[in-house]
């Protein structure tokens, strides 16, 4: 007789989400260039938002609205990651800005699709610390292309920015953005390929591994605050 799924524990998601919210608040609360710190904080809040939405999904697996909420939140991670790469790019490369506009538009279109089609995610199953989503096939393909290509744009966009950056601080920021994305992207895909089971576990796996991205963004925030120019008293 096959063993059933192990009981889901929300502890990892809750702890990770709390840390990411604290890091996002810290990013907004101090000195530094707001054009850099704001998208960095948004990324941290998006990662935290998914963690808490997954807790809701696994506490109420019969409520499909929570599963759709999880997808709505993580849909915005690629465009905001690319937005951070754009603001860190000293040359303001046109192709990056154009790609960022395209991915924001695509994210908005996907959110409309998610909200409009109540049957898009048929059910979810949770075990240990992961959620698996059973998603309609056309959406699964489109969403996968959007998400993975968006993350690749962040990686290559950060590389383009590093190649032309004269400012050593911006170059280090871009390096941490790139390392953070690579640090959760490849392990997540590896787990998805190696672990058997029905349902799409990639969103859950990626957002747990994204603690690596959150840590990299937090280091970026620390550096930005440390190197911010001191404003003279009024």
C-alpha cells in the first residue's frame, strides 16, 4: 500500500515570510537611493506574500481562490526583478527598459487570466513544506514560458549592467541580483526534475529556495544604505 502525503507544516513558510517582510521594511526605512530600495523592497514583499498565501492554500486546499492568490503574487516577481536591473543599469539600456515594459504588460495580462478563469487551478495538494498545484495545461505552458524567460532576462540584464557599470557599488548590486536569481532558479528546476509526483510544485519550490534571493537582495540593501551620501542637516 502506497504511503500518503506527510502532513504539511507551515513553520518554514511563516518564518521565511516574517524575515522577508522585516527585510523589506528595513529597505524602506533608512537612507539610500529610493529608486533602488523600493523595487528591492517590493521583491522582498512579493516573496513574503507567496509564503503566507501558501499557508492559506495548505490550510484550506478546497478554496481555489487562495491558490490563485499565490499565482497572482509571484507573477510580479520577474517584472520587478527586471525593474531592479533596469534602475541599476548606468547606461539605461533601451532593450532592458523595453523588455521590462513587456514583462509588466504580460504580468498584468496573466493576472487578468487568473482572475477571470475560476477553473484555472483545479486543486492543490500539500505535504511536508511544499504545495502542488493542478493547473490547466494551456495556462501551465504560457505561465512557465513567461516566468522562466523573465528570470533569464533578469540574469542577462544584470550581466549587461555589470559589463558597462563604472560605479563599483552598482556593479556589486547587479552581481548580487544576478547571484540571487541564479541561486534559487537552478536548484528549484533541479528539484522539480528529480522529485516525482503529479502537480506543479515549481512555484512552491522556487519560493522556498528564493530565500537565497532574499538574502542577496538584503545584502544589496545593506550596501546601499552604508554607501548612501550623508545629507547635511537643515
